[in-house]
């Protein structure tokens, strides 16, 4: 007899969320504990915990109506919020790119003992944080692949725009490192340490 494959926590979440998106209805916990085991292959004892995890992550909504608590989630409903977050992140990134360009010009005009490394490090650190946030947002979007294809296509187009922008900032960082090495005769390892630039910094694929 073959051993039954264990369903992971992520698979349980995906199956239950898919069930909500497929049915497009409101359910009580009791109803879910009855239907989900049959429809999703999740044991009854695990339904409540999986449901609570989805609610905690904002992927499933809940509200008390009368004496009962209902749960629901519809496909694509979080995409507008994610799109707004991506747009806001993009604006911050473009602002930082402009700020970095200004700092590069300032460095060229200053004497060696007046170079403001701290400002440059702060900008680079903030860019890295925003790039990481952008990656997380793109991963969230993939969870809604069953939503409106046109909306997903538009989001993917924006994601590519931000990726291209990130590669531009990376190129700016490399150019800044080259200029500093030539101007001040500073070793690359020292530059990386001063600016907190990761040794494996590279362009996004």
C-alpha cells in the first residue's frame, strides 16, 4: 500500500483560498469544517488553524452577522491595494534615484575630506529596502493568478518597469564605486564596507 503524501501548510492555505475563490460565497466555520475536508483534502481538525492563518494574513475576511461569524474571500479583491502599494513604492524609488544622482554630482564638486559618505550610505540602504519590498509585492501578486488576466498583465508590466529601474540604480551604484576608486584611490572592498554595499550586488534578471 502506497504511503499517503502529507499536505504541507502552504498547500493547505493555497487549497482553502482556492476554494473560497471558486465558490465566491460566505461560510461559517462549521460549514467549512464540513465541506473543506471533502473539497480540499484538509483534515477537519486543521481547518480552523488554516482558516485563521489566512485571516491573519488578510487573505480571507471575517465578520460577525447576528450570532454567527462568516468568512469570505473573492478572487482579485486585493489586487487594487497591491497595485497602489506598488505605485507608491515606485514613486519612492524614483525619488531616491534622483536623490542619488544629486549626491553623485555633489561628490564631484567636493574635496576629498568633504565627501558626505553617510548621506550616500543612507540612500543606498533605502534603495535596497525598497527593492526587497518590491520583490515581496511581486510574490504576493502571483497568489492571485486566477484573477482578471488583463489586470495581472498590467501588474506584470509595472513590475518589469520597476525591475528595469532597479537595474538602472544598480548601474548607478557601480558607476559611483568606479568614480570613487579612481578619484580617491579607495579599494573596492573598503567602498563596499563604507557604503554597506553587498559583495554579491548584481543586476536583476
